[in-house]
C-alpha cells in the first residue's frame, strides 16, 4: 500500500496532535495543586488595594518579615510555606526580606525577625502580630481565626 503526499501530511499532523496531547496530559497539574510558579507566595509587598481585595474575598494574607541568614526566620518560613500549601487558595503569603524592603518593614514597625502579620476578613482592621519563632500549630490557629468561611484544614 502506497501513501500519497496528502495522506502523509495528514498522518504527520495527526502524530503532532497526538504527541502534543500526551505532552499536555503528562505535564498538567490540577488548579488546586500549587507549584512553584503557581504558589500563593509573594516575594515583595502587595499594594494596600490588592491586599484589601483579597481580604474582602475571604483570603487571609500572612506577611512574614524575615532575614535570610536568621535561623528562626528560616524555621518559621518553612512552617508558613507548609501552611500555604495545605490551605491553598484561601491563603496568600508575603515573604518580606527586611534587608530588601527596609521602608516597608519600618512602615509596619518591625523591630525583630521573624515577625508575622496575619490579616483576614475577621480582623482586617487590626492584624494579628506575632514576633519571634512560633510553631506550626500556633500559626495555623491564628490563621484559621481570620476566616468567615473556614478552609477544610481549619475544620
């Protein structure tokens, strides 16, 4: 059986289509699964307007002021990132290096690291402020207290 040019072109296009579909299926991740590019972690301060919109939509914003070389900062950073992965779209994490964003840090009167500010719908006018190293359970409890509709992790 001989294949003419038109049939060969059709087979080629079909092969490209099938291979691109397979490639997409292999690399696709569900929207709820956070990846490095899709995580809720901001490495710079949000504008106040952005923060207000998120909070009005029942997203809690956790702002972590840290120093890269500080052991306590690194320990709490791991816990906040774990919570970010577990809570999902209902939490946005701002990781603010105080050396890089000195004016933003001074605006919030950060005197020691790590310092955490937690703002949500239930406390948007008065953020929860935690200074020093806090454990995972304490962070989770404080974050969960800020939602009007609790994420599954909060029970």
